[in-house]
């Protein structure tokens, strides 16, 4: 590994930044608490600098992938000090790179300041659990916390399928296999189908990317497995609509029925800058109670928000209510809450 990239990556970990960006003609740039911070005490990067640093991280297969597709995903560790997920890509004909810092310690649900009802996700034995939200909002970290809680509480066989592997789990009560696309498996489709023959109790899929993967996930959840995955959607209702809409109209009723039977819950989250520094999650939490299952089955997902709002005692929570709780606890400002709110007028009423 090139010494310069090693120094920059260790600095990323030391500053507790979420990301490091390298682009020719710019200073190396960190993302800290959601804000981009140029490292102006460092030299501006040349295309040769980035090429030297990037290629020092790649093996021969990854170099061929970059040459063929013009970008490559992978993950790696620096000794035992830090772990990163990386994407090296071309822009304006030159190499660039983005590195996501993955803390070596998997924090618990409580340490992440997630609502207490998130523990319920780790108690399910079968069905489908989804973590959703925009990129960079902590979905992978929340999934890791749920998986690790299962690991410490139950003697089950957990198989993860990722591209690339992010958090590295240490087996406790559970037996854990982690498969990386491109290194341990040829494709998502093959890895997921193989997982069903590997005696799993829990399957974690890094992301549901296409109709075939989604169909296999629903089948796995239907046949007695607990399946956990992510989607880049903004809310529980939108997630359900997105899953159904990726299929042709002739299949949508079948998918709707499967989803109504298998879905256990959805957590949608945003990471909000705290008043004291750092970020804290605001969450929408939905559990698939009989009312939610009926709405999915009857194609009335637009009414799910009302069920969430009126099911607080079951552990459900709207994003606005979560934001209001954080404002009242002096964790975040009202202005930040309004910025992330899906309905500002409703939030104002909750804060009165």
C-alpha cells in the first residue's frame, strides 16, 4: 500500500470522518458529520497521485474489473487499525476514489441511539426486515447492529451476501459466513440461490437490486428464513410501492400477497447533525401488524402512515415524531428537524 494513501486513510479514521474523497485538481476531502471538509494542509492531488495511490490498493482481478467497467467496488483493512469500503472510478478521463470508513467495533442498537423498539427486529425468526433511507444515512450500520444482536443471543446460522463486505462479524452464539460478490461468489443471483442450500436461519443481503433478487428474497422469507436487506427509499410506504412496482403488472398481485405475508418491519432513518457535534439517527419504524398487512394486500399503502402514527404503543414511530423527540431532548435544532421533515406543518404541530 502506498504510504500517502495509508496516511490519508488513517487520518480519516482518526478524525472519525465517514468518507474520504480523492479527485484530481482538488485537496483530499473528508466528510465529517455530513459536511465536506477539504484538507487544505495537504497538497492538491494530481491525476498521477491518485493513480499511484489507487493502484497500490488493487489486486489483479480488481485492476481488470476497473479496466473493463471503469469503476470497481472493494473493501480492505489497514492492519487492525481501520477498515474501508472503496469505490475507484473514472471522472473526466482520470481516476478518482471514494472511501467509506467502517469502524472496527460493531456498535449496539443502544450505542447507536436507535429507538428501543429496534431491538424487536432482532427477535424475529422468519420473514423480511428492511433498512431504508438515502445513501450515507447509516443503513449498513443499523443492519450490522441487528445482526450482531442476533449473533450474541441465538445459536443460528447467519449468511451475509455483500458487495463488498463491510462490517466483519466475530461469531459468538451464531455461526456466521460472509460472502463477497466477485471474491466468494460470482453474482448476487447465484449467491442468493446457493444460500438457500446452505442451511441458513438468517440471510443478510447487502441490497435488493433487481426483480430476480427481490423475488428470491421473498421466497426465502416465505420458506421460514429471516431475511434482512436494504433499499434506497425514503419511507416504509414508498419501500413497499417500490418493491411491487419493479415487477410487471401481471405479477404485482402475487408480489403484493407475498409481501403482505412475509414483511415483518421496516426502519427508515436519517442521520441528523447534533447540537453537541456528531450525528444522531431519526427513524420511521413500521411493524407489519394485521392492519399493515391488509393495506398491502388491498393496495392501499397510502394509508400506512396513519397506521404508524396511531400504533405508538406497538413500537411504531413516524419520522416526524422521532424528529420532535430529538428536538425536545435538545439533541438537534428545530431548523435541522424542519430540514429533514417529510411534512413541516405536521412537525410544527407536534412541537407545540
